[in-house]
C-alpha cells in the first residue's frame, strides 16, 4: 500500500520556529515529527511513502538521505504551489492502486486498518477521517448525513457559527480512479474543489469516525500539548533514551547530584545539568543542551545545543536550536524563540528582551543586534 504525506506547507502559525525548519521536521520529544508519521504508517501496513514537498524541500532531502526507514521513502517537489490536490496528483503519478493521503502535521493513534476495512465494507470511493473538537472555528468542517455520507464542507466558520463540531482530520483513503480526477495542471484543493466536485457527480464519500487521539500541531500551544500528552502517555509514542525513574535519559548525559529532575521529562544525548538546576515535569531538553547552576526549566521544550546560564528561568516556553539565555533571564509563559536567539542578561519579559536587542516581536522575520525572532503568544493556556 502506498501513502502520500502532504508536507509542503509553511507552518506560519509556528513562526519563528519554522523560519529555518519545516514543521514536519520539528522535533517532537527529540524525534523529527515526520519520522513519527512514517513509523505510524509503516505500523499500519503501508509499504512505501511519498512526501509531497514544497517549503524548504532541501531540508527534507538532507534528512531523508541520512535516515534509515523501515519502508521505502521517496519524495516529489512542487515547482510552484499546487494545493493539496495538486500535491497528491504529483506524488501519485503512474500508480494505479488505493492510496492513503495524510497531512504531515498530524499526531494520532487512529486505527488506519479499521478505517480501510470500513471503506471497503461500505463501498466508498473516498473515506475522510473525522474528529470532534471543542473549537471547530479553527478548522474545516465536514457535514454528513445520518449514515455518515459526506454532504459538504465548511471552511473555518466564525465563532458560534459552526453547524457541526466534526472537522476534517486530514487522513484520507482513495480508490485508484480518484487521483485521475485531479486536474493535470495548476493548483487544486482536495477539500474545496475535488471532493465537492466528485460528490456532485455521485461519488460515494464517507466520513469515518473513531474515538482516537488527534493533534495537528498547528500552534505553539498544540506543540507543547503534544509533548505533555506523549510524556503522560495519553498517546503511545517512542521516546529516545532510557527510562529512569519516569524520565527518558539519553547517552552521555551529566546530571549533578545536586540538580533536580522531575518526572516525566526527556533529557537528550550529551546534556549537562549543573548543581542547583531544575528540570520540571513535561520538559524536554534536546541533544547537547546545558543548564548552568540554578537554571530552571518548567513545562518547556528546548531543542538542541542550547545554553541556559545561571539563574535563568523558562516556563511554558519553546526554544529553537542553538539559543543562549543569559543569567537571570525569566522567559514567561508562551515565549517562543527562533533558533540562534540570544537573550540579554536580566531580561524579565519577551518584550523587554526584544527591546534590549531592538528587534520586533511577531513572526520572527526581522533581525537585529540582540534578540532575534522572539515571540510571545497572545493567548493563555
């Protein structure tokens, strides 16, 4: 069975992190997320995967070249944005078989085999996974009849205007002929163009419901939540390292006997945690990260090769690769720092830190002499 992973998006809501790395390659509990998606598909009988790439495709090419997968993994690259339908057309060319299509940013334990069995039993042409969510205004909705037949789609309704709480969960199963219905040139959206057109022509499009875990990692809050859910085992997922007293610890880690690590947490290979430092529960430290004396990390995700100097504190924050947080800095709840960020000593807010470096807060595209690419979320957890 062949699967296509749609991985060409820009991940704008995760800026500034995605300025230098595409969202599917962001680490999730110290493993590139796309590798988790590929393992998920392999575990459900998929024999080969094609990544449909666009934004920062070279990052994927390098990663695929140096990674050993349990199944065949290839890729295609859009020369111009083709939409979800155009990406499927490009990735599925010359194939005459049923195909799984999956967005490249979904963490789920959906039983894909059960979805396919339902598809066959119900004689569907297209099956679409559905998920009930508390706030459907963030997503595209799927309207279904009493028997689960898909009647139509609603794109991100306004608050309080949703006709249903069931969203398109971004996993599809197609009969072979469906791919041939995608226009051979130009951009095409599966959800807004192909599916409605085929429904109008009488195709049997079925919504598949299953009570499963689902997170699309769209925002920094979603990203932090995914880590917490993995560590508290709300979803089963491999975590690199040896589990010791509830914490996953990698190779070559040095932890002072006077440091404190609160489980569950993840400490990557080669990390150094000095005396008086504290790693709080639901925190993840990437490979080669250093916590100096009395540095504290609470409910935060810190990527690789970061250095947190003495008496600094992170709470509910995300740091990209290679950041330095200087002494006595306090990063507040919701701070998101791009790779390579330098935060001056004794800064007590993201805005104060950015002001010290004369750098804008926002999407991280600006640069300056001090803090670069720092963002503070406007929403609270």
